[in-house]
C-alpha cells in the first residue's frame, strides 16, 4: 500500500513522534511505500517529501499582534497546508492518509483535501485535542472535563492554555469552528485509540462508536534486550510538569530520605523543582536533565523501580511500556490508561492520583522486596510481549487501512 503519514513534527520529540517514525519503519519493512507531511524543522528526519512541508511556525511565543492573529487563522484553517498537501497527494497518490497530531501547525484543512481527492482517512489519537482545547483535560491543577460538550467558554473562563486569556480564547474559537463544521467527524473514516480509557472517554463525549477502535501502541522488546539490574534509584522519566505529578513525587521523596530518587527530564517546573530541592535539602533527589536514546535506556535499565505519579488522564504512556520492556516494576497512579499497562499487584502497584501517603507506602513496600520486584518485572515484560507485539500491531493497522479503502 501507499501510506501517507501526517504529523506536525518529524523527529523523535515525544510519544506521538516515536510512534509515527516506528510505524513508518515497520510499514516499509513490510514492503509498503510511505510518505510524510509535517512542518519544516531542522531536527526532522531526512525525507524527499520535505519539499511539501509547511513553513515553521511557533505557537509558544508572541511575534507581534498581526503575526499572532495570522497564526490563529493558520491553526483554524491553513491555506498553506491545504495547498501543499494537495500537491503531495497528487504526487504520491496514497491509498490511505493516516493522521496523527496535526493540530495547529498543519490544521484540519488537510482532512478536507484528502476527502476531496477521494482518499480514505485514518487518525490515531495520541492526546485529547479532539475534545479538549488545551489537549490535556487538565486545568488549574486537576483533571478537567468542564467543556463537555462544546462548552468551550470554560477554556477562556479558566485560562486553560498557558494561563492566558488570549491564548485560551484562540483555542476555544478553534474548537468551536472545527466542531460546528464537523471536520473530524465527517472527514475521518476511522479513529484509532491506543487505550480503552480513551475510547470510552470519547464515546462518553458523544463520538461515534462505529468510528472508534482500540489498538494498543507497540513496543519492540528486542530493542530493550540486554542485562537489566536492580540498582538503588527510584526513577521518574518524563516531562517535569504539574500534570505529571512531580510535586506529589517530591513530597513522597521527602518522606523517604533513605531511598534515592532520580528525575530524568525537563519541563516548565524544572526551576521550581531545583529550588524546592535546595530549600528542603533533599539530598536523596537528583536531576539529570533531558536524556534520550541509549543514555536514557541505560539509566532506566539500572533503576530499582519506575514511578509514574501522573495526576492527569494519561492515555497509554510510553514510560510504562518502556519500563515493562526493561523488566521493571512500576509504582503508578490509578488514572487514565495507566491501569491497562500496570496491573496492580502483578506488574507493579497503583495508588490514587496525588495520594502521597499511598505512594510512599507503595514505594517503601516494594523497594526492599527484591524477589517481588524481579517477579513483577518478569510479569510486566511478558504482558507487553502478549499485548504490544509490533507485528500484531502492524497487522491490526493494515486491516484498518483495508477496511476504509
């Protein structure tokens, strides 16, 4: 088949990009032809299709009133993206278009171009943007569903994007336009949800059951082979942001001074975390900054256990999959799609999100039990072997392509 993958970034930036690039490689290995549509960026992988990419645009900064207004128009309906995507469709002639995170930088104008060309469209949902203006269903320190359904004025009222009224108004307007036009509802033939949690959430918000299917994200166990040892550190690897539960984690670390904690990552809370570590003299907490590739894997491989203390609706986090692939037990919040990966009492321990005493008990009880840690690690690895096999995943995705074609 000829498959066109569309995602706004085309480098290994986060979970969505890891998925897109791994899927492309799997498709090509199986003999299919792949093209990409994305935004220009010096970090992108090299591809002959980059001549069709949209110009780089930044939503994380203000470039003056007129330019900011233009950017709002671009994210609602990009004429540039539509024109370049139309040219790419004519050149590559795909059998199917597979969308990923196209919001803002590409816009759904490309969905209409695919439909005009008579090309079926599939979309994998990596976050909550289909229903939530700020992607996260998380506002003012807690999980949020205030906008259900089309009550997007709440985004402005609660300044849900960057604590900014103008930015929140812009994404609220974007959501209203796209929902009123039913761009995704009418333009996408099949949605793929990585977790049962996300599927059920979207159905509760009124999405069509006929268009929603669950296909778990894959992970290649062979890539995580080698010796994995039980070291001393309890490791968190992820974005240092409020929704990731970094503050409950620090409180738990403070109550466990004899257990070393390692925080891997970067994010908006980094400076505040560094200040808290200094103020409270948390000698058992270390920060590494952002790591990737083998450097990250090597640190995870030596962990005693992995902790995922999220307080938002995690979809189907790669952090949990990677921990399982490395044979590590996980202590995690019972929220979102996490319990679909971490089985309480079998592959790790679950605790109520934000519940510091429960997190402390879970970490403390597992930390000293080497036999149980090893048993849980083996069970976790076997679970992803059964449920997240890359070849099974590819077969399931190709079946969707054939169904919509």
